[in-house]
C-alpha cells in the first residue's frame, strides 16, 4: 500500500497524484489513497536547491563564458553545495536521484540583457530559516563575482512622478 514509502507530492490531478519518493522514483497514487496516507513533512527534504535567474546588461571584464565558469567554480567551492564528485557518488548509489552539481548557464537574451541561471543543490537536511541564510550567503558570493567582472544587472526602469495638489513644488 501507499504506507510503505515516503516522498513528496509533485502534482495533484483529478483522479491521481504524482508522488516523488525519497529514492527518486515517481509514483501515481489514486487520490482516494492519498486521503488515507500521512502528510509529508517538506522540511525533511534531503536536498534543497538554490535557484536564481538574472539579466546581465553588460560586463566590463571577461566574457559571458568566463563569468559563468567563475560563478560555477565559486558555487562548487562552497562546503555545503554538492560538488560534481559528491553528485557522482550519490548517483552511483541511486541512479534515479535528481540532483546536480552547481551550475551557471547562459540561457539567452531578453530585453534587459543576457539571462544567466544559477542552480546549486544543498546536500544535507536543513531547516527553512537556515536554508534562507545559506541561500543569501551563496547568492552574495555570486554577486561578488559579478562585481569583479564589472557586470551590470539589467532592471526595468521605474519612474516616479511627484504630484502636488497645488501644482507648486
């Protein structure tokens, strides 16, 4: 029965729900069975992922290739981020495990500049508040790399106009 596995709900459909087991296997479970099953505690996830996407309007030092490479290296050196070697070891034990080494990718251009995507998996159970602190630490290290490259982040321009009732300032 459904009481013989642990996992997290990936998608709830009309008749069935998709459950991702801790070992990476995806199960389809009738919703009627879900009502009988215990609730999954999401705080017990074995892995969490730090994701960030941002536009880079320009860089003064280096290329987008070198920028992505250096961001990836900074992420990989962090002691709590899964390295390529650690991911390889985990996948030898469980080939269906969906975790990856730290990555920085160029994913195209938008109206604000070149879009970079950062993904980094945290390889231990971690409470939400601690995860938020770690995410901040990791993303600030990414920001330091951006600063070293003289990168300008693209933001939409917002204009404010001050209106006074009297028409005088």
